[in-house]
């Protein structure tokens, strides 16, 4: 629980900054906290914060936050074209972790490891039934019941609370991305 609170705090600070994804999350974490006047609140515990958060999960969440507001586009999978839900998730994993997930949400669910909702950690995938079929929508869990996703036409990438009635009723399950279940990017 303590781990999730730090990740959520980190993600919240990044959300308020509306910054592009950082190149070095450890140094940028200290800089971002200093800019927001939060560094003194952590005192000597900054290293503890860093070590309690998985680097890849933190990088994934920070990278995803950098795309807040990018418009939804059906079939979109880049900042230039816009994103649909699965295109957003796929792009974040490929850019940040170097893993290539399948293109469609239901394929992403099939290629990843099922976990219980109580086991969710930042970077895990959350699935919803938004089109009268299971796994029709996907997002990236950021911690403390929040997820980031590309929701629908006319909207942009945003963070939402899974406990809101709409999402709570449509929750289909959670999955963890295991590197053995997905492909490595190809160099063209």
C-alpha cells in the first residue's frame, strides 16, 4: 500500500506538470519535486521513494502522463495520428519498456497474465466492457485506483478513477505484462 501511495504521488505531480516524458526519471523526479516545492517534504527519503518504485513502472507512468490531451482517433497509435485505447497502451509499452503488445485490446488481454484487482500495480493493464463485449477497452493502471487511457472520439488521453460508476460497472479484469508473453520491437 505504501508503494502505491508513492507512485500515485509521483504520477500526480507529473500530471500537474503537463511535461513531456523525461529522459532520466530518477533525476527528473528530484527536479520535479523541487520545482513543485515538495522536495523538502520528503527530506532524506527521496532515495527511499526511488527504490520503492519499480523503475520501469515509474517510467511507463511518467511517459504516459506526457501524452495527456492527445486526441482519440480510432485505429490511431501515435501522437501524430492520435490514439485509440489499445494503440495508446501499445505505444507506451513499446516506447518505454521496449515490448510490443498486440494491437487490439482483447488480444492484449489474451497475451498478458491475469491478476486480481487487489494485486494491481502501476503499469498493469485494466480492461473494461464498453461495447457490450469483454475486453473492448484498455488502460494503464497508475495507482490508487486511477488509470490513464484514450477514452473516446472527441476526447483526449486522460486519467480517471476506476471507482466511478461507469468504470466500476464495466470493469473486466486486470492483467500484468510479462516480457515472455509479448514481442521485442523489430528494428527496421
